[in-house]
C-alpha cells in the first residue's frame, strides 16, 4: 500500500496447521505398539515500510515471524516429539541506486531470535536430537551489484554474523553457534563480448570466503560434550565460461555454460554435525556443463 509517492507499506501473513503422528511398531525386543501425536496452529505475520527521501535512496524496515514443524525423521533419546521451531526477525537498512540504476547497493542490520532449534544430542549420539532453548543471530550485511562497463557485471557481498546460544539448560549461554562464521563474503564478476564474430562469449570468475567456525556446541557441564574445536576459515575460487546466442532458431535463446567449482582444488571444511566424528569436506574441483534452449 502506497501512503505517499515515496512511502510504502507492505503486510502479509501465513496460517499453518499441522498434525504429527509417531508410531513405534512391535519388535522382537518390545512386542507392544505405541503411538504419539501432536498438532498445532500458528499465524506468522510479516510487515514492513519503505521510505524514499530521494529517488536513488530508500530506507526500509521489516518484521517477520516464522513457524516450522520439526522434520519427521528426528527423534529424541526418550522417544518424545519435538515442539515446532518459532522465530522473530527484525531488519532495517538503506538501499542505493547510482548511475541510472547501473549500480545498486544495500546495507542492512538484522536481529533474529529462534526457539526450539534442534541440535545433535551430545550425550546419546548423532542419531538423536535435543531442543536448544533460544538462539540469537544478529549482524550487518552489505551487497553491491551493477554494470561497470558494457558487458562487465559485478556482484559482491559481505556479512558479519554474531550467532549465539542465549537461553538453554544444557548448552552454555553466550557461546557461539557451531558452523556459523563471524565473517563471510563473496565476489563474482562476468564479462561478455559485445561485438565481433565471438559476440555472446563470456567468462566469469569469483571467490567465496568464510572465517573460522565452532565445530560443536559448548555445554554448561563440559563432561556432557566433546572437547570444543574450530574449523579453519577458507577462500574458494570458482570460474565459468558462457556462450549466449539469441535467435539461433526463430524465437529462441541458446545458453551454454561450463562451471568450475573450487578451481584450485583446495581442501576445506564446510561444516560439522555438531560432533567431532562427523566433519564435512568441500567438494574437490568440480566441472559441470549445461546447455539450455529457451523458446518464447
């Protein structure tokens, strides 16, 4: 809804109803059959406002709530069902447009709180899960995208994310969340030839970086958790080669691409299952080709 030419409001919401049933079938060890069920309803609103003091600048603020039932395959050691995950998010910032919209930038600050987030059970193994009381994530994001010259585009972003446990009985309040880097960012640039017989041929190169991350949650009683450890930060380089050919047939658009992920074939770690025994490594040099023909 536009209150003024430069003042806009938006609102929305989602209504959820879910029912979950867990049946434990008879086994040779336990011949009885048990069944648990739970149901819940929730309304998740979303509201926001945008104000443009000048045409190339927009100030914005948003508030959103979330509701998500836990995955059906998750289970606690006691065999009980988990409460749904709920969250509240606040975001505000400013957007810029320069040079007749050829360059766009955004700076935003955010604050997110979530309750009932699942984590690996530190006492009974990764086959089981436990609920964390409350997690908080807050920080700043910066994005810029635009066309520097005809055919030359660039996209860059950076995020500072401080994610911590804020309420819990088992995990240490104030400790950093596992798999969450304090600093992360990426840079990607592409160039397409604009003239000549090779018009439509292009290439791209970029990098993605993450800082060091906690490998596991810290417990209030250290005897309940494995010794804490960190995953090192990394920088991964990617590249691509493209070819675009409009009207190869009448009313068609051809796009061929070869994407190279982890060009330097370096060894790095993407995350953990919140335990020392399960650490995920990044994929080695990966090459994927694609060919797409669009008809309009």
